[in-house]
C-alpha cells in the first residue's frame, strides 16, 4: 500500500463517518493491499453485493481470452451464478434448470480439459 492510498483511505473514512453522523448508513470495506475500497449504501443487501461481485467476475470472463485454460470454468460458472442470483427469491423454471445443467456439463468438460494442466 502506498502512502498516497493510505492518506486517501483515511480521508474517505472521515467522510463516511461524517455522513454516518447525519444518519446516513454506509458500509465501507477495504483491501488496501489490492488497492480496493468499496462503499455500500443502506439499501444494499448481501444479494445486491453478490450481484455486483458477479458483475466483476463476468467482466473478467468477457475480457479474458477464450484460449486461457480456465476461461470456460470462469465463464460457465459465472453464467450459473447469474441465473441463481437473478432468481434468488423465486423458483427456478424448468428451462433455467436445463440451462444450469447445460453449463454444469460444460464445466465438467472444461475440468477434464484442464485436469493435470497446472497453469502458472
């Protein structure tokens, strides 16, 4: 962590605290070693945060070249999670279950392809 990032985080923490004193509920998490700070508003839930995290995973899957040995695992896994999170408070339809099974088969095939291939 650089000194500049530490100073920024401290200033941001003070700003968040000032809003909390005005009864604005915020949650801030940080991983300064990775250069990440996240701020969540009062209406964010575990589900909305999971969806946001999945968007980050999907972005990596879309940006990663398809020739990467783990691309299929990442992409197909993220597609299953997308379906599950979208329907978290509802029942999955038969079509959605079929789609999940199809992606699961693709993951099974991709796992066989990378088995014994240790990517560095």
